C-alpha cells in the first residue's frame, strides 16, 4: 500500500497548504562527501552536545557551549581521551560547563571511541559515511555499544546533527507510525521495534524518493 501521498497531503494541510513553507521546514542530509570532510573533533563535539542536552534544557547547554569547547580542548579526541581522573575532578569545578560527572566521563570514553575508530577507518567520518543507508538501525546499535550514553535517541540525534540520513523515533514519529498504520505495534527501545520502524521508512523512501530525515520530520508534522 502506498501511504506517502495521503501523508504528504496531511503534512501540507498542517502548513496551510503552503508547499514552499512546508518543504523548507524539513531537514536535509549532508551527503557522504560532507560526512567524510567533517573532522573527528566535530563528531566528538556533537556527541557531547547531544549527551549534555539529554534530560536538560537545551538552550542552557547551547549558551554554555563556548565554555565546553575550551574546557574539553576543542574536543580533540586524543586530548580528551587521555584526561586524567584529576583533570576530570578539575572539570567538576569548572562553572563554564555543566558539571555532570557521568556525562563528563562519557565524553572521555567517547573520545577514545572516536579516536580508535578513526584510526581503523582513516577518519571517523569515513566510518559514518560508509555505513549502509538501508541499515541505519545497525549504526544506532554500533554507536550504543561502542560509545557511551549514545543509546535511545541520543545516537540518532548525533547522526542527524552531523548530517547522516536517519529517522528519529520521537514520541510524535512513533505515534504517527502507529496512527497511520505503517506499523502494527512499536517498541522504540527494542531492536525489533527499531527494525519495524526502519522497514516502514525504507518503504516510504521507495514510494517518495525522499531522505529518511525528511520523512521523519514530515511524519512528526502529521500529529
């Protein structure tokens, strides 16, 4: 069954049938070239941003981000990976950042992850770009298993921020998938549920020619 035409009509209706405005509201994936060119420190910075924003007021984190960049050595993976426990304690006294010990330690752990994966792939961006687009859930799982605090929607948000084409399983997207009959049931935190959602997005992609990030935002607007 082709769901996309009806979903697109509903999406346009939510934007008062202003197609230009509706399409302008959708995110755009960067493409493999941009992913490869993005430096390792920017991937680590984006991981830290998404981790510190999780469960916190996003605006506060963004307003402090210059302080984060300075405190974390501009997120150079080799530098952050070798932060000593004493340096971690010093960061816990630094008022220019949000002093959450677990998230600070997670950033050190993710620095090691980025550094090691970059060595294997000749650049962390190459690893991200080379991951098959039809197995985006597999990349979510790799980030969760190899990184720190990158489970749930955090890993997918890192990918979205970096420009990798991915859908997000936000509450609105999950509601849309169920309400419009694209899936019969959905457990967004389980591998099985994520694979069901992935299949629905791949089907919509085949129908529309759109990227998954565009489809994801479109679905959210239908709720």
